[in-house]
């Protein structure tokens, strides 16, 4: 009884507050959304002009109320496929909203992405920026945690008071709370008391799967009530009096700096999951109950009963909204198709056209002077020390660099690459994270979009697998938003064998990053190259994987003098280690030392080229060398089948077939995981003896 009384008083207090809203605008947006859904379902989908139609009927009222409250110039939000009314409430041009689902020129992506995957750069900073949406459920959460953390970073570390009161909002359906992305973000934001609002629309279903299958007891929010540092607000998302008060309370709580809030609103899904979904898994009584909770007639009654609008005014607004959508649809049909000639633009940054949001380039950041000529100084350093020294200098000279990951703080990393940096630069700039690779990379996305340079560490190559979705989405962000957004970052990943191997810590598998559209990949073989490549990546406008081979971190061959604080190596420039005319050997990473030693032992005029970067790779240098020698051996640690050596071999066969004096050969690991036993490892990885034998045989063909 006491609980019921307390809840009643709570609701009464909400209603008494009566938050102020522009009801004309709210009604107009809602009617525009309904009209667009109707025309799409009755006309554009049957005509095959729209292929992915997700109605937000039932979700729309609360979304529009929430969007109207995101007025801070540093607010940001992430949505999902049912968030179109929210997107409209942020101020996006109506013509773009209508044309994008038809994949017409312009729009959110210039026809590159499905129309329900929206974005909004909001370059005028008039309210919230909308993150580029992702097609994967749950991928929207941890990037917003990164933005929430960046709000505090800009305010407290960079002393930018304009970020005071800004918030980060992530939207999702109830079933998205089952994903790893949701839990990663929840841990990040609550552990750090970040200004993050989780906005959950609970319609009871994930496509056809009811809540009872998603979580014990069928109520995720009830199960979260013991979560620390989490304010939970729970209620109806269709009531024109109560719903705005609930949303206002949640937004005010997060804006006040008290921490993270989860707002769960129960809403009906007045349609199938998509237009094609007939909802046969719901019985007639359930569907009737959902229809009775439609917020649109509730809003109309509320406005009429409270003298905020007359019946004639409502009808005029409804007619006008339909006409506006009808006109926008007709204009969209006449809009041009995207130009196919531009299809391959914006996979990577283009110097003459910087993205609108994200990264240091978009804010016009100026770096210290740099040079591609090394100036060796001091004694020889191992690669680990060289990496640490480079991070130290970039942290010192660029306050927007942030280094983080598991154990990178006081411990200094499990390999020691960040030793002492936490002590020197503080816990806001070099810090530990929870054990969640999805969260580490997702957080990096939000930070990068805020204009920081995140440098996340994944402890071992194999551990990047849980972050695969975030990594993939980050790489294609620039392309799929037609250069409106990009999230440059440098992901440091140690991998490969180190005296011994095993399937978990010693994976190489670098070819995966060559397959990840939009990512660069550097694989230095020595300390000097590590400095130059890492510094270039930290100042570049593209996301980069920086692969640190474990056997090279403290390898005597890889030691070099420090090449100077201004030294950079532009990506895509291979280095010729030995010159010769009898054979070209292409290698990278830990294989460079072995190939050099094998070639030197043979003394047969063998040219050894260290590729240094896999994406981009120096095709011109390899073609020029093989044109000269007529023979090519490619040596790498990764598996043979579909390894990057296959790409090099295919390119040579395509472009230099008639210049070859012998078949192109590859020497690699067999198609197996990295073994732990020393003898097995020696058998698996190309040794100097095996490499020398392969060189000799190929020259003598």
C-alpha cells in the first residue's frame, strides 16, 4: 500500500510540473511521420521504391518529446532503425528524410546505405548531433558512452566550459538490452558516472520474440534495479501528460551531472517489425490492446480537451502534414540517382574534402612539424621503448590524444608499452577499462566523433574478435555517410608468436584488416619504423590498426636509435632492405629479419622488401622490383589460404605475367592456429632455413 501511495505521489508531482512543450510542433512532427509511413506502405513499398520500411507508429510520440529536449550544442544521440520521428525532431530537412529511403542522391548517404540508417552532422550545433546509425542491433550503445566520456574530457581536461550540461543519449528497443553492446556501455557509463541517458522503448517484442525469452522474468529493467550508479525511470510512453514529465525528469537528471540514467517507456508497436511482417505470432486480443494504446488519438484528445487546439485546427494540421509529405515524396521521385562514378570515393580520407564531423582534421587541428627523414639519436632502443617514447611525445604535444585499454594504466600494459604514462599524464588521459573489447572500440568511436584521438589497446590479436562489429562499422563510416562522418583512431594490437605460441595470444591473421573496408594496417619490423608509422597514424585522418609483433618488442635485431620526435613514415611506402637482381622477396613483420638473414647467408643477389604497411601497400615498389628480377617469393606468418600474399601474387600475375621467369611462390604458415609446443611452432612458422631453401629453389628454376 505504501509503495502504491508513493508511486501515486510521484506521478502527481510529475503532472504538477507540466513541462513546457511546443505542442504544435510535436503534433506536426507526429502527423508528418504517420503520413510518411502511410505513403511508404501503400505506395512506395509496393512500387519497389522503398525496400526497408520500419514504421515507428506507437513509438513516435515519446521520441519527438525526447528530441525536442536535446537543445545543447554538444548533445549527441544514437538511434536505431525505428527512430525516424526522433531523427525528424532534431531538425533534419524533411526532403532528405523522405528521399533517403528511396536511395536517391543526397540524403543521409547518397544512396550508399539503407534509408532507415540515418545520421545528422548538425554542423551548426543547434541541438544534438545524431551518430551514424548502424545496421546491427546493440551497436549504438558503447559509442555513446564514448561521447559521454568526451563531454567530461572536454569540460574538465581541456577546460572547455561550453560542454557543461551536455548529455549523450542512446536509443534502443527492449530486446537490444540483451546485446553485448548494451552491457558494455552500461558498465562504462555507470562505472564512470557519465552523462549518458539510455532511452529504452519497450514494445514487448524483438521481431517475433517476446520479452520472456530475452531475459528472466521478462523485465530487463526490473532486473537492473540493484545496479549501482544508475537512475531508473520507468513508465508509460503514450500518455501526453505523464510521458513528457518522465522524459523531462530523465534529461534533467543527466544534465545536472548526477550520472547515468535509464529511461524505459512502454509503447505499443502498432505494426509489424517491418512492413512485410504480418504479426501472426500475436493474437487478436493482444493486437487490439496495442491499438487502444496508440498515442496519436491520446495526443489529439489531450490538446482538444485542454483548449490547446480546436478540432478544425487539428484537421487542418493533419491535412497540411499529409500534403507536405505528398509534395516531398513527389519531389523525391524526381530527384536524381546517385552518380556511379563517385562509388569508390570516401573509403579513405581525401585531403581536399574533410569530413563534417569526427577526428582532428574536422576541427582544423595543427600538428608539430614532421619529416620523413630520420635523425637517429642516442643508443639503440627496442621496439617497446620506441612505441612508448612516441606515445609519450604525442600525448605531450596533443592534449586530444587519449590512451586506454585493459591494464594500460598503472600497470603500464601487459607488454609494458604504456609504462609510466599513467603516472605522467594522469588517469583522464591514460586509463584502464573494463574487460570488454566491444566497449573499448565502441567507446573509441564516440571519442573520435567528438574530435579526440583515441588510442585503444587490444591486449592480443585474438581478443579483437569481440570488437569485430564495432571495428567493421568504424571502417565503413566515412563511405556509408558519404564523408559526413569519420572516426579516426589508432588501435594498438600486439600479436604473433613470442618464443612460444598458442591459438589465443599468438594469432597473426593480419589479412582480416585488409578485408575491413576503410581501415589502414601498419606492421613495423623494427623500432625506427615503429616510431615513424605510429606517429603518422596518430596524425592521420583514417582509422588505423597498429600491429605490434610480440617477438619484435624486445628483439635485438629490431633495435634502432630513436629517429627523432618529428619522424613520420607515410603509409604505403615499402622499404628495400637488400638490393639484388636474382629474386624479389616480399615480407613484413617478424619475417623481415628471417628473410634478410636467409638472403645474406645465400649471397645470391636477392632483393628483400619490407612492406611495412598492408593497407595501403606499396604496389609500385613490388612491381618495379619484380620487373627487374623476374622472380618473386612472398613470405608471411599468416595462414596461406587467402593470406595477404595471395593478393600480392594475384596482382603480379595480372600486371607482370609476361615479365616473370618463374612461378610466384608463397612461404607461409600452414592453415592452422599457432601451436604452443616449441617444436610444433618451429615446424609451423617459416624459419630462416626454410626461407633460404625456398629462395635457392626459386632462383634455380
